């Protein structure tokens, strides 16, 4: 008998022996064996000496070494003791009935919680990292490029696993230049914004210990200690999730563990945490964006308190707002909350951002474009297209040339005539009298 087993028997013989009995009865190979059950029924005393002899008889009947049986049951017993002590609280709701509830602790009012974790999801090229930079600035100087109200200011930290020092230098310089900071704000940024360019460095907070089990690395306590050394820390940004873990993106338990770690860091440090994550490709073509948009297992969203999604403007949205140029359309990204445990309905309203010079974001107000009226000129252009489509599939330039020859389009320059043709095609598309062909620059009469 091992010393640990002897100690357990001496400290709590009745409980330990009951744990052995429970282990035997819950193990199918033992619970259906007559010899084992007979030995189990012979327990007459909780005396340690008698118990040791009884454990030996049970082990012999079950054909398992005595120390192996005692060790397994010891582990079960220790777990049972832990569970019995958890949670270490009464669970009573009486105090909640006698006192008013606390106000929600916001970092960005109605959007980001002050001491919980959130995930920012988007496909590549949707400005996820740039949004983190903007948030870092905002929690230092108190203002943002879009109309979110910042409730807490202080220090901010960014951990950027895909940025080098040169990347950070260029981005910071661009933001300072285009946000028109005052001298006081520039000094606040210098004093309170801390950015770690970690490209090429080990950033794994979770590693695979074998058998699909994730464990925290020594970087976690080091990270927390580093953050605790920063006074008035209000915001921490991590980019991207994939660089922080060796876990499998498709493994729900792995994803949840990463999200839970982010939330624990936020709670322990009393800081708002935002971590970026890549989205599934289906996000770009979704008619309506819902929650759990991250690539792989969606449990990462379950573990945090808020999810925000970034998506470039779709072609359909471009038509709605009268933005037909592909480059102009792709400069627009939509930011919206897709999950928020405390966010009210108004907080789920999307925000349209536009990438300007040097990638700096600013908010834009977009309104649906009024459909151009379909008049005599448009009807005549449609008739020309129908005639041409009977013989071959016409290119836009050929259709435009035919309209110019028919005196439907006039203008002092080629560019002016191109814009006139754009107005014709836009009006006919809005009226669903023509539709786009399979190739770029091709329109066909609608069959409807």
C-alpha cells in the first residue's frame, strides 16, 4: 500500500472506502464480475488495517494490482473533494433582492465591456489589425474615428503577432498624421500606448501537450505580469487568434479554451480585451451576418462576451448605395456587433468605415441611391442592346458606341460619354430591365 493511500485511509477511512466502492460499481469490467462483487460485499469495518486487507481482496478478485486500484481511487477521491468545495460561495440571491444592481461597466458605451473579452472577426484585408490600432489610440485620447463613445481612458497595449517594428512605425505615423492630434494628444500617445511588434517571435499562449490536450505556456504569467506593470491599463488588443495557440481551429474545446483565457485576462486585469480572428469565406457572400462568424469552431465566440464583424462592401450593397467602381466599393468596410451579452439593440447598428490615405479609417454616412428614371433615352438604348444581343454578346464599349452613333449619348470628352453610359446602365439595372452577363463589361436584356 502506498503512503498516500495509507494517509487517505487514516484521514477519512469511511469516505475513502466509499470512493473505492463507487469506483468498482461504476467500472463495467468490475461491476459485472461476481468475484469482485463478492469481495466488495465483505467490507465490514472502516478500520484502516481491515480496510487495507479488504482493498487487497478486491484488487485480487478484480485482477488489478493493489497499488493501481488504490491510486485510481485516490485520484477519484481527490477530484470528489475538489468538486465538493466548488463553487466556494453560497449562491444565495438574497443580496440581489435588497440592493440595486450595479451599472454595466462599459469601455466603449453600448459596445465594449470594460473588463471582459471580445473577438473581432473578418476575412483577410478587412482592416482587423487597423481597427485594433484605432482602438488603442481611442482608449488613450478618448476619441475614435467612428461614433463610439469611449468611457474609460488610460493606457493601452497591443500585441501584434504579424507586425514588425517597421509596420508599427508606419501605422502609428499615419494615424498621428491623419487624425490631426493636438500636442497634448500626441504626448498621451507617447506616454500611454504600448505596442509589441511580435512577427517572427513565439507568441503561443497555449500549446498542445499531446493527446489533443492544450496547456498554458510560461508566456501567460509573463504576459499578465507585464500588463500589471502598466498603470491605468484600459485596453489590450491581440492580433491574431491563430498566433496565440497551437489548438485546432475545428476543435470546439480548443477554441473555447482560447476565448476563456482572453476573458480571464480581461477580468484579472480589469481591462477591455479585443482579439482578432479570421472569418469563414462564406461571410463575404452572406445576405445577413449572424454571430459565430469566425473560421473553424464557433466556441471561441461562446467564451467571450462580444463578437464584432468586419466585411468589405458587397457588390449588392454597392448597387444599393450607388457605388459601382470596384476599387471605391472595396475601400468601404462594415463594422457591426454580431453578439453582445450586454449590448442593447441600438448597439447592433452597423457602422460604415472607409479606408482613406495610408489605410486610416474614418466613418462615412451612406444612403441608398435613388434609382435613375427610365426615360426615352434608356428605352432606346435597351432596344439597341436587344438588337445587338440577337447576333452576338455585345461588350459594353460596343453598346456605348452604338448609342453614340444613335445620338443617345453626347459629351465633350470620352470620359463624359462613359459617365452618361453609366447612368443609362444604372437606370436599366435598377429597373431590372437588363442584367449583368457572366463576363465583366457585359450586359444583357433581362428575360423577365
